[in-house]
């Protein structure tokens, strides 16, 4: 495998891991449901996307042809994550979950 591809795969793995770590820290540290929703839907989606693209690059260079399984996984992830986050937020609004007093705005007003 060429050195440039190895460096690119390593960088994508590090970037993906960093985004996932930031998303996990956000999920742990943020005060209420509405702010916690941003951690897994934004940062972690980018992290998993970078790792799957690194996998696509690695197995495409290692194999004979382009590996499309990872491309389909990435497409599925980027389509379903915002939809599921939207549905979770709508359900929380219907249940009128409590907000932290520092959280700005009222989603149900």
C-alpha cells in the first residue's frame, strides 16, 4: 500500500476518533436532553463518517475494485441520523421534558 494512502487513512481515523470523543464528552457534560442531542447527532456522525470513509479507502486500495459497502453505510448514516434526531426532539417536545435554566429558548412556545 502506498505511503500516501496509509497517511490519509491514519488521518481519517484520528479525525473520526477525535469527533467521536468530542461527541461522547458532549453527551456526558451537557445539562439537558435538548443540548445532549447535539453530541451524538453532529460530532459522532462526522466521526463515524470519517472512520467509514477511511475503511472505504483502505479496502479499495487493498482490493481490486472500489468497496461500495462503506459508501452505502456512510450514505445511510448521513440520511438517518438527522431524521432520528428530529424525531427524538419532537417526542421530547410532546412530552415537555424539562430544560436546564441556562438553556435558551423554549421549543414548545
